[in-house]
C-alpha cells in the first residue's frame, strides 16, 4: 500500500510486481525508471557543477 501512495502512477498490478521484486534486487527496469522519475527530485545542473581548480571567484 505504501508504494501505491507514493507512486500513484503505478497500477495495482505494477505496484505488486515492483514491491515483490525489490527484496530480490531484480525489479523490472521499466518500473524502476518510472519510480525514479516520480520519486527523485530534479536538481539544477548548473548549481551542481564543481570546478576542478580551487580559487577565488572571478568578477
């Protein structure tokens, strides 16, 4: 039931397949992709970039 609440895009049959496979580590790739798309918050790629050289910011 928890997965259906967190992932309402899954049908009951998909949710059952997903949670049944999770303990074995072999969840179907299509459902893993759907779950990741729904559960993982997008991030701003520009703010996530780190420089390889330390230094003061340039103005």
